[in-house]
C-alpha cells in the first residue's frame, strides 16, 4: 500500500496503512515540520484496528487532517492571527 502525503504551509503528514499480525489494518500518520528531517517525525496511530485497509486509510486521513489543523491553529496563535 502506497503512502499518502498531506501538507500545509508548515507541516507534512505522511499516512500509511499497515496490516497487523491479527490480519486487521491500522492507520499510521507521521507528522513533521517542513524543512526538518522526516526521520524526526512524530508517529500517531489511529484509534483501533480495522477490518479493511480502506477503513484504516479513511481513519488515517481523518487523523492527518486533525493533526494538521491543530498545527495550523498553533502556528496562527503563535503569529497572533485569530
């Protein structure tokens, strides 16, 4: 399964789906700031495992959007933008 990449002007979220040993699927998101080494990214897992890779990818997309939105809000707050 190929990775997907979502970006904002400050961060990159790379999401993937992994099959677990119990034959289920888990969504994983790696988040890092643009300009930083991707090897320093933070990993976030979806809550729970899923019966299909499609469900896990959808959950990972939702998680990536939420994480990126949190980063945007934090950046705007730091810049004094409301």
